[in-house]
C-alpha cells in the first residue's frame, strides 16, 4: 500500500480490534489466509464493523480462509469455506477487474463462497463450477463494503494475473471515500438574522450503479438553532 499508493497504513492484530477506534480511519482492510481464530474474531466484532461502514467508512474484507470457518460480516454477509481452482469475472469492465484475464485461473483462485449479502449488491466474480459469488461489492449506510474470498494476496506474491485485483481494489475503494459528495466552503461566519449558501458537488466517476447516502453535520453556537 505504501509502495503503490504512498499510504502508510496502521497495522493491528485481531486482538487489538476491540480497543481500536475505527472512526479514526476512512478505510479498513482485513486480510485473507488467516486462522480460524482470526475469522471468529471478525465475526464477534460484526456490529463494530457495521457501525464503521454505516457511518461512511470504507470496508474491505479479504476472506480467503484456509479451513472451514464461517465468517459473518457487515450487512449480514456470510463467507463459507469452499475451494475453487478457477473463477469467472462477471463485469470485466469494472475497475477492480481491469487487465484481469477471464476465466481467472489459480492454484485455488478462491477459498470460499459468499451469501446473504444485501439486496442491490454487485457480484464481480463467481466460482466456475458451482457459480457462487466470490467477490461482492455493496453499499452499507453511508459507506461501501467489498468482500472477497479470492486468494489475492497469494496471487500477487506469486505473479498470477488476477493478483492485480488487490491493487485495483485498493485504488477503487480509496477513491470512493467521501469523494462522490463534496461540500464547498465549509466554514462561514453568519450574522444574526442572516443566511448563507453552501455549494455541494456530486461526482459519480467510478461509482457502481446504485443508491448512495450521506449526511451533513452543522455545528453552530446559536443556542436556539
């Protein structure tokens, strides 16, 4: 992340999730290829992840698990263990699938299947045999959630073509955070009985079709309003 995007991330262990204030961050990534205990911890903190996303956070769950753990994620999404050598890209024009060869071939391209995701979600990849989702993107409150059971970390370390989905996804998700809705001139001094106008800019570049939500907070020293 630091090399490709100039972003120096904070790295925490699963045991530090409970004590970490997620609202200090815009974007959280949980990594794949972890132990059952790790995924059990993610599930136990489902409500905390949901609160982060609902209030505008960007959440990326990479869930290429190694054994039969069932993971429960924001919005009720579940990932269950299932190996699939090949995957199929369903929307090859999506930025996360840019320059990826289809079908997606790997030494187990995915380690799980995704179910119970919110209505209106976009399924980007699926298993080639059972045709079950392996990468899903959806809105949750004011935020966005990306869930994958694909082996992106393994693929990028072993120079497999679909490994580029990892940097593609980071590039796509990091640019989502707040950039689609911008309030111009956020500070004003307003005299009594006066008013002001704020310009709001909308930018749908790179966004998947769907409903997007946000909110504005107005802080004032007016004791009445």
